[in-house]
């Protein structure tokens, strides 16, 4: 998984560890707004929201105070092989504190 050109995660365990660390301090929700599916390369426009149930001063996309949220918009591209996800590349294109 390549996220925003800054974070590269190899394998399921690395992805699980990364998101476990993120979700210790913030709650994340995602909504797929639109998707375009080719045979091997689907794309999605994703709306995400990171909510801080407690202060998260060192959150990777910026500090969040308790109750504050950060909405974001990203594009995601998946590479498929035999119906399985082989890689995911995402790029955030909007980020606004709430």
C-alpha cells in the first residue's frame, strides 16, 4: 500500500500495524462517493473523517483536540490479480479541520 507518496506498507501485517496505531488515538470512517471499475484497476473517490475522542496532538495529518474532526478526500487505485487486491495507492486531495 502506498499512501500519499509518504507511507509505503508491504503486506497485511504492516497494514494492520499502521492502522492499529492510527486507531488508538482517532476514530476513522470512510464513505465511497464514486467508483470506476475497469477489469484490473478500479478507482474510488473516498470521503474520510478522523474524529478525536481524546486529544491527539501528534496525529499524522495534524493535531486534533478532543471532539475535533478532520474530513479528507482521497482517490484510491487498486491493482487486482485474479480478483485479489495486490496493491493500493491513495492520494489525498482535500483536508479541512472541523
